[in-house]
C-alpha cells in the first residue's frame, strides 16, 4: 500500500521505512506514513524559521487563510473524507467524527477572528513622573517557530487547535501528529497548503514516534514554543526537558460530576451515559467519577444503567454506532484489568465489564467503588463510569477535588446557591453546571490546573500564548 507523505517546505516526503496505520476496530490496513528522523525535523524547522523573514504574512492574509480553511472544510467531499478518516484510524463513531470536523470549522472561524483582532494596548506612561511626555504601547510579536505535538483522540480538531492559532499569531509551525492517527492530520495540513493559500514555509508535518521525532522537536534550539496535548507523563517530561522553551501543556483528567437530589435524574443519567462513553471514553474530559447524593442514588443508577444499555456498540463506520473500539488491544486490556482490580477490591459491576466477540469493551458502570481504586484515582480513558454515593454537598466537593487532575468538573443541580458554590469551590480549569464536564465550545479558554496542564487553549487564548509582548516607548 502506498505511503501517505508528510510535507516539508511544501514538498511531499517519503521514507524507506513506513509506519503502518491500522483501524483499531477491525485491524484493516489503512496505509503507512513516513518514519521521520531528527534530520527531517531539522529541515522543517529551518524552512519554518526562514519563512518568517523571507515570506512574511500580514495579519489580513493570515485571517483570510483561516477563513478559507473554515470554508473549504464545509465542502461535502472534504468534510466526509476527514470524518471517515477519523472514524477509521481512531475508531471514533462516524457521527462523533462528523461532530469533530464541525468543531474544527468553528476552531478555524474563531482563529480568523482572533487574528483580525490581535492587538497590543496603549500604556499610560505619563501616569508616572518618569513617563511624562512619552508615548507607550505594546505590540504582540510572534513567538517564533511553534512545534505542535498532538494526541490520537481528536486527530483533526486538536491539530486545528494548534495550527489555527499559530497561523493567527504569525508563527510558522511544525506538526507531529499522533503515531496511531496521523492520516487525518496530514490531510488537514494538505488542505491548508494546497487549497487555502498558506505559503509552504509556514506549515510542515513530521510523522514517526514521539520518542524520536517528538523529542527532536522538543530539543531543537530554533523551536521557540512547544504546544503539547497528550498524557501527563509525556507532557511534564517535555516541560522538564525544555526548561528554556515556552511549553504549553493540555493533559489528562478523571472528570468528576456531582448529581444533587434536586436535579432531574433521568436527564443527568442520559447525559452522563453519553459523555462517559463518547469515543469509548477517550476524551480528556470524559465523565469518569460520578458522585450521587444518597437519597436519589438507586433511581439514578437504574436510569444510568438503562441509558448505557441502550447504547449501540460496534463498527465506527455505522451511523447507528455510539461506542466502538479503544485505540488498541493493549489499552482495552488495561481498562479490563482496572475493572477486575476494582471488583477484586469490592466494586460491583452494574452493567458491562466484558469484551464482545468483535473485541470491543462494552460500556461499563461500577458501583461501590472507593477513591483509592485505580478506576477513580487514575485517568481511565475508557468507556467506564465509577459511581460513588455521598451525603452532604461539602463531602461531594471535597471528594471531587481529591485528585491530582484539574481539567473540568460539573454539577447537576436546580439550586442556585449550590451552583454558585460549585463554581467557587471545585478546583478545576472549568466548572459546568447542569451539563457534563465533557461540554466544551472551541472559543472557550480551555485547560487545567495541577497535573492537567499549565495553559489555556482556544484560539483567543492560544494566540496570546504564541505571541510575546513587546513594549514600545517613544520619547
Ligand atoms: P501521549 O502522551 O501518549 O502522546 C501524545 C503525543 O506525544 C503523540 O504525538 C506522541 O507521539 C507524542 N510523544 C510521545 N512521547 C514523546 C516524547 N518523549 N517527546 C515528544 N513527544 C512525544 O498521549 P495520547 O495517548 O496520544 O493521548 C491521550 C492523552 O491525551 C490522555 O491523557 C488525554 O487526557 C490527553 N488529552 C488531553 C487533552 C486536553 O486538551 N487537555 C485533549 C485530548 C487528550
């Protein structure tokens, strides 16, 4: 099968050795991509750096390119091809994959706005005696070449969340997509270069392993900033390896949700069932830890189990499928072993917990779990909801906060005071009231505290991260 090329300085690049891409659901061969080396990274970074001086892109052109990308993604053929590629290489059900491409359009649209409105500010210099008579203002200056490293689970929209703000900020970018799902990212790169008018020096892709290609990007002296989305272990390792670079990290979570007795249990159960199992739970803000107040726990668990059992498991290309395979057998077996560990320690399987003939782990609800179990303490990244019962809201807040992660948390309640307390007391990057922690709009500032990261993404915020403030003073 032919090799899908990466692009360096506009040119397609092939390598003798190829990295095979296979469909997690049925193991079908989807082709291969090049196995790049540090030398490819060098070439890409050098071309990116050159483009800043040799082919400057004014703000209006960058905004136009971003608008063009949003427009071209609505082309039915492009849209459907990207969605199908995501569905195949990530085993993301096709309806969810289409939603990802729609979000990608939104990301480019907001990045165009962020680009057009990117501006410095006037400095009130004569507010101090020393500044009297001087005019001061700031410029937002591109930080330099950006290295973008992305995970497997949103292979189009999370790539867009790095490329679009980099273009908006005026930074050339070198992309290293996840080795499991490189094809959809490469297609997005191709679209930007070949259809949207992005000059070839401004965007490059390098495929291969994280430990070789990703590490070469992190080590490169001419890469000013690494924007990384992925696991905490790799992310914090990168932060440690590049102390002098700007490194923005978007990492994992084990999202809590609190269900208060005044909430509608049916609605909460339905939304939690969908949000805990969408893309088989492989979202950084997938619901994982469910806290339900004791007086409504039985009815809620029954509704949750019923909602989970209504989900259809199977082929990601089938429009009716809600849940498909995990990214690989190793991760499926890991989640199964965590379920077994929890059960051995006293948890009860309320539904699921088994692997079907097609190798897909069936969505699972565990009750009687305790905070020390792996299914509560770690990030499961699988279709699993771990339900705990609480008595008072203080206890719920304390248990939700008892985690090394801090991306999103949520509460279902009809009580305004509880909603307000949740927003104030849940120590997370985002708190959602009356919906799941999985809820996100692409223009929001998005990111976490503690082990979940050190930045906020979303075009308006990422553009700030990718530019430096230059103070200008005219005496
Ligand atoms: P991962 O950390 O294994 O890989 C992410 C990327 O890093 C890949 O491209 C990989 O090749 C690369 N990489 C691996 N080792 C590297 C190294 N030594 N140097 C440089 N790059 C290296 O993550 P994953 O399994 O692809 O994704 C799942 C994780 O991503 C989960 O923890 C999930 O919560 C997190 N995630 C976070 C967000 C967010 O916005 N906060 C969004 C999606 C996923």
